[in-house]
């Protein structure tokens, strides 16, 4: 018997209404700070953040067919597939038919639909009494961008507005994220109970994803669960490799849980009845030391670049196989901020400060160049008023240390 959660339980609760009010207020405040009267959101995760609605989240990530407009003042408008209006019932009062320029849907009518979309946005701004012909946007489709320019509608970059809004959590969001993480941890525990040598990596992943769905989760964002020699280097996806007795199993959950929260934890352990060997212990001890050091460094007001400079230094034989980042924001996905390794600064490292009520995932991966295996650990941490607080309670393999 699983601790199942109905799929819409979170989205219809009093807590959800409180969260949605907070999120909308956050977006409006950021719009005012950016001197923008309105923003149009195409990213389905951003739409959900702003409106509390969802519709085929993965499918709509690559089929541009719905969007929402949020105003600095006034109620938002959701533009939805005409056959899906009922999905927004009780959540958004103003729902209108969406226009798409996606070639799959409209073929050679793309330019026409682009003009119609730009004209509809100008009409909406006039309807709301907004004289500014500028509209922030989180994701720009080329056809829409060109049509907007021809119709003298100016599109301004808007992802910064949304990312900064999403980065600061209310206490209700923290509590809901904790509840979502608990379903993930229960799924990890259930997978581990059934996991044994002779199973395939894909069997283990199926147990993890299936357990999450049974507990109200929604979908996985990645397939990062590997074993033995496929744990090093990292970012190899789950295969049909048969897990052997004594193999290290390493995974990154990357699961979208109840309420759309990102359940992002990583753990590693030895499968079967063998004790970890000396090399497995060494790798685990390094990863755990990296994790603890970098959590302890987290402070409200600390700078991103300074944090990166002071982060745990991996041994030279492990550094080339380092993870993609030292840390990243977490909420409804990987969010602002993104903290690069000092060695990777040229690829986009930027400065800023850690703020109270951010949630940051500390990422750790240790695998020697040419080594057989690697260890992946990750922990989401809330930057509370009293200091960093780990949000996931799933245990580490302290007996390996």
C-alpha cells in the first residue's frame, strides 16, 4: 500500500491558493521593479507558477500552443487550447483561445498567425488601458518576434523577471516543497527495498518513477540512474545494463512531484551484500566532504563568485570529471541562481548574492579520471533566517566514511 496523493490534491488546497497569491504578488512586484506593465509567459513551468494551471507539461514544452499574460496591476489572462478551457476552472477567471505559430499546427499560415498574435497582444494592452506597446516575454518564438516588430509591438526580455520572482519562496512554498520531497524520499526507499543484483538499471529507474507517480508525482526531467562503470563519468543515461553485486548505484532523482515541485536529490550506495571496497569508500568520503563543506558555506548575503571561489576543492584526479555546477536554485525546476565551478567561469559565471528564503541544491560528483565508478550526492537547502536548513531527510551512507 503506497501513501498515494490524488493528482490534483495540492492544486486545489487552501495552501495552494495561498501559494498562488504569493507567486502572483512576487511577479507583479518584479514587473514594477523592471518598469514593465505586462509579461507574456510561454514556458509551461512559468505559466504554472503564475496561474496554477497545467496542461500536458512536457508536450507543451516543445509545442507552443498556450501562454499567459500577467500584468503589474490587474488579473492575469490565460490563453489556452480551445478544447482545454475546463482545466483552468476555479483557478483563472479570464481564459481565452490561444493562437499558435507552430508549423505542425498551422503549416504555411505561420506568418498570418504571427500577425494575428501580435495584434491580439496590442488589443489586450489597449483593453487594460496600457499605452506602452512594450511586452516582456520569457521565451521568444522567431515568427512571433518578427511579426511583433512589424506590428510595432516591442518584445523585451522577461526571463530575468520570472527567475528572480521564483527564486524567493514563501513559508507555504517551503512547506509544500518539503511535503513533495517526502514523496520522493519514500519512492527512493521503496526502490532500494526492491533493488537487487541481476536487475537492470532501467528496472531500478522504473521503480523510482513509478513510486513517484503512485505518490502524486508527475514526471521525470532526466534519466540519470546508472551503475558500476556507467557511473563514471557522470551524465550517462539509464541503460539496460545488469547491475552486479558490489556495484555502486548512483542517481539524481530530477522528479517533478506533487504540486509541480522539483524533487531534486542524489544518493549513491553499493548494491547487494558486499561491503564497499576501499576505492568506493574514498569516493564516497570525498563527495560527502564536498557536500558538507559547501552547505556550511551558504550564508544569506554571500556573493555567488566568492562562494564558488571558497567551495570545496576536488583532488586533481577528480577535477576534470566535476559536475556541471556547484549549486543551483530549486523550486519548480532548476532555477536562478546557477553557481559555476571556478574552472568553468568563462562559460557564463555571474555574480549576485544569496537571499533569505532561496532554496539551493548543493551538487556533488566525484569520479577519478580513468576510474571505474563515481559517487553522486545532492541536497536541497533552504536559506532560512537562522541559517541553511537541509530539506531532504533521506539518509547518507555514513558507515562508508
